[in-house]
């Protein structure tokens, strides 16, 4: 109905009509807030008041890039269950982690992925358990132990190319290299080759435009969340909270990922055992689903491993004695770089310990992974259906109930019986259950080879002297934006790369 006509009909002025509308809106929101704070089914759970009243709290917290750090503090302040949205609970116990992400025992229902983050057809966000298991079964052929043995040759090839590039770009140690960037070239080429049968040539070119889009492309999911939550004001709020270029970046990344997968589909050649060939061969998976999954494969298969390696290298350089111990282990074991392979590095306990400790202190996926409660008990608390729930591996990593001196980089935790008082069940960097990481074994091969080769070939000198606290300098927007980690790589005498 036309407001001015109704106002005339009721013989009130436009101003009075506008005031009435504003008053009605304020009353509506005030009543809604009272309901959310005191009468909502989640009202009994503690948390910041603003978070209980509006999704703006979580959106703005994620937009700041400091959300994982905030969550550690919030759990210290409010306890093991915190209400971080009107309809969102965060948990910080091992039992809760298992209840939410673990494989449901008989008679229990699965926690589906949360609808607001879904990208239809994409293996990592799809809600449909049937489509997910179809894709995962097809894809897992490319991640089997036998497949991994064949893939190792390819990973080796790029690891050696990385060593050569570090040597030449770094001019034998005279020039510092941003190792985070170089590691991204490596993981990106590996995933290009393993997933689509051709590298992105990032290592050869010393750059790749698509890599620069990844973090922002995923960060855009924060905008999508807001738009879905609030179709009217969401886009406006998103503009205030997130940089404007995110949408463009997201679309550009999508276009490049689509092109890569379209090219692979067109090429046919299904005898080549790359990840995509397994998906293409299953005719039940549609072209749209293939494209959507390519989006994730490139991102999940590259940025995560590069992040883990970069942070681990920082901790190795900043923690007294650990780099030397790692070097002693690697150099005692190998007389030549050719001997460094997956089989020969598997038994290196200090190397494995360094990798676990890096993943613990800086898990590449550090935001809580949102799931929808099917109406279930989580660590003793009944959570009604439809509520979004999560448990952050980052909070578990920094919880002194689970780790002695949680902030310290101590590879010894992972050797033998480890440190008394540590609880290794709190280490879940690859998550658990049916939606856990499919690329875990590949990531370990990459991490072992790279760290072993880099310490075997080079003496490392940290050139970024201003970096004291890695966590303070890093921002988490679903994926991490890390500071430049400038390192000089001085070829060691035994190394013949130079
Ligand atoms: C250190 C490296 C890595 C870490 C820490 C990591 C971590 C994770 C985590 C926590 C998840 C669960 C996400 C969720 O539940 O929403 C996940 C899923 C996934 N990861 Fe990884 N990942 C790594 C490397 C890789 C690699 C190398 C690949 C290879 C392509 C990969 C492919 C995937 C895929 C496809 C999924 C979705 C699985 C599903 O939904 O069933 N990841 N990853």
C-alpha cells in the first residue's frame, strides 16, 4: 500500500508516518534482541552479547583476520562452549570435536556442511552426502598409496626445480628470497601437474597470477555468507566489512579454474592418472560439479601445504637449536640429494616431529569448520537441529590443558613418548571423519621432501629481522595471509646445484 496515501487516510503527516515506521522497526529489533538474548534456545550459552544478537559479530571478526586468535581468548573467558552468532556455537573440547566432525556411530546423524557456505557441486562444501561420497570415492583413487608412489616422481621433479630456482634467484645466498612465495610456486605446480596433467609453470617463471587470487577468492565466502543471511542489507554490510575487489578476484579465480578444468576435459586422455581423470571417468559427476571441484582442488592442494611449510621454516629459524638438529639428522642420513625421497625420509623422526609441530602451531585451515547440527548432543550439550556448530583446531592447539607451553615450538613433543602432559588427540590439522582432508598423504610427501632437500642443500639465514611473532604478523581470512619471510639460502659445500 502507498504509505503517503495511507498516512493521508489516517490523517497523519508524512513525518509522523515515517516516525511510526522507524519506531516500529526499532521496537521489532529491540524485541528480537530480547528474544535472542533471553528466550532463544541458545540463550543459555555464554558469549559476547553482540554475537548473540547479530551475525555481524562473526562476520566482522572474520573480516579482521584475527578470528582464530579471538576464539582462543573467548574460550578462555567464557569456557568450552561459546555462542558466536545468534545461531552459532563454538566448542573447544576433544569430545566436541569428535561429536561434530567424526564418523557418526550407529543410530547417530551426520553433521552436514553448513548451507550458507555451500558452493553447489564442490566436493569440499557440498551438503549432499551422496554427491560428496560419489566425488570422494572417485577422487580417492588418485590419492591411494599406489597412486602416491607414482606421483612422488613428479613431486621430486618440482622439489629439485625449487632448489635450483632458490639457488639462482638467491644468487647463491647473496639475495634473500621470499620463501613463502617460492613455496607457493612449488605447491601450485605440483597440484597443476597432479590434478590436471600440466603445471602452471610458476616455478619456471618465478610467478603466477592465479596464486595471488587464491586467498581473496576464498575470503569472498564471507561476503556470500552475509548475502545469504541477509538478502537485503547483507550486500551493503559486506561492502563495509570486506574490500570491494573480492568479488572481482573471486570471479577471476573462478574463470581461471574453469579454464583449467575445461582444457583437461577437452584433452580426454583418461589413461593419465591425474586427479581429474578419476572424476571425469565417473559419468555420474556433471561438468558443473567437475568445475566446482577444480576450484577447491587448486586452492586446497596448494596454498595449505605452502602455508604449513612457510610457518615451519619460520619456527625453525627462530627457535634455538632446532634447525641444527634437523640438519644433523638429514645430513647424517644422506650422502647425496638423490637419496632424499619419500621412503627414505619417512623414518626421519626429527623431520616428522618438526612437521607436526609446525602444523600444530600454525594449522593452515584455522577457522572453525562450520557444520549444521542434526539435533544432537555435543559433549553433553543438546544442540537443536539447524544450529551452526564448529570447533577450532587453532584453539585446541593453544590450549594449555592439552599442551605443555602451547606457544612454544617443541618438536620433542612428537618423538617417542613426547612431553608428559601433552595430549596429542588435540592435534587435528587435517580434520577428522568423512569430510577430512583427502590430500593429507600427498601433503606429507611434499613437506618431507622440501624440508629435507632445503636443509641438505642450503644454510638458511633469516633476513626478515623485524619478524618476532609469526602469529601477530599473520592474518587469517579462511586461508592465511602471511608476512614476507625473507631468507638467504647459501648453498652448502655438498650441494652441487650451484
Ligand atoms: C598441510 C596441508 C593441508 C592441510 C592442513 C589440509 C587441511 C584440510 C582440512 C582441515 C580439510 C577439511 C575441510 C572442511 O571440513 O571444511 C581439508 C579438506 C580437503 N583437502 Fe586438505 N589440507 C592440506 C592439503 C591438501 C592437499 C595437498 C590436497 C590435494 C588436492 C587437499 C585437498 C583437500 C580436499 C579435496 C578437501 C575436501 C575433502 C572433503 O570435503 O571430503 N588438501 N583439508
